[in-house]
């Protein structure tokens, strides 16, 4: 079993505005999240946020302790959120076992020492999408299903952005230190997410796109509102969004994406809207 953790330095808005396509992708795109029986993580220097995936197929996978965390164990000074985007799986956290079905979430609090991941059926393996952020407070480990989430429906088919927002690991549902995670599902016929676009300079964000149909793609928009850039995203890829950057997308079909945030504010509504007609 191989464990990989890649480090991404933070880029300024001015620097990003000069990047060509490949440079944008090298700095902000996380192209491979799931590999059979591997742990694949990316550590961003924006709020030291970690995003990645664990896909156990043939073996139980223990959460590693990457050297660049410089900690006694992974969650010594961190919290973690997990959403399963595959078959049924099990997560054991310091002796507690949690079953996670498709699109169910688990929050694991700071100071949890031993975490193991397994699939119920190797022919339909679990795909554990992971976000982690530094934490200064310990909160209980807790599972959240879609029925326990705060659910909001926004947009309209007329504007191609009719969508359901499932707030799973957020302050209105459970206690966390700074990590927040949720999932937005686009309705058939709708393709735009996060419109009107916005920034929030008190937290960064990562988008993970999945349920993108075969042979379809999503165009993710980023950059300053008046210096926007784009990255084409394929199924089960993620993109890092800096606090100064917009984060929106449009697909060639409807899709689902997971948003994960970290920073100094847990207010979901903390955002600076960018009027659509002023985007450049």
C-alpha cells in the first residue's frame, strides 16, 4: 500500500493572473483522488488544508502520519471530515466503528489517534473523500446522514442553477473547530453552481466534483472577479480555491460537488457576492 501526500504552496492573486493553463493546473488542480488501496492527500498552504481520498479494496487502511505534518499522529492537532462517494464502508476511530453509506459523512475530532478505513464489498469499494484542517479544540466524532443535514434548495431551471445544498458538517448541524463540509447536487437540466460567484477572505475552500457523467466535464472558474481564470475538471477531481478567488462552475451535464472550507469564520453566509454582470 502506498501513501502519498503532496504539498502545494499558496499563490498570490497577482501571481495567479500571469499563469498559463498548465501552471494553473499544477498549482490548483488535484487530478487524482482515488487509487485502489492507497492514501492520496494534498496539503495546501492556504490554511494548511488537506484534501484527498482513501479507497480500500483488498485491505484495511490505517490513517498514516505524514512526515510533513510534524505531529505525533495525523489528528494530534487536526480535525477531519469524510464523505463516502462510493460503496458502503466502515471507519474505526479509536475503537468506535461507523458505517458510511453513499453520500454519508463523518466528522472526526482532534486527538483521535487510530483511524482505519475498510470497504464492505471489494467489488463496490468505498471511496472516502477527506478534508482536514488544523484544530485548537476537541469535538466529538459524529456521523451525519443526508436526512440529518440542513438542506436548502436554491436557483431555478430558468437560470440553469436549480440545486440542492446539503449542509452536513457545518455549525448549524454539529460542532467543529473550523472545518465545514457539504454537498451540492445539481438538478437535471441545471449546470451552474455557486452563482452569483463570491469570495470570502476569511476562509479558503476546496471543491471536489463527482457524478460527472462519462464523456462530460465541468469548467471550474477561479481567480479574482475581474481577472477570472478557468480549469476544466473531470469526474472525481478537486480544485483548490484561495480566499481571494471566486469558485464557481458550469458543466456539460448536471453533477454533484463537495465543498470543504477552513478559516476563521464558521458563518456559512460569510461571502462577498460578485455581480454576474461585473465578472471579467
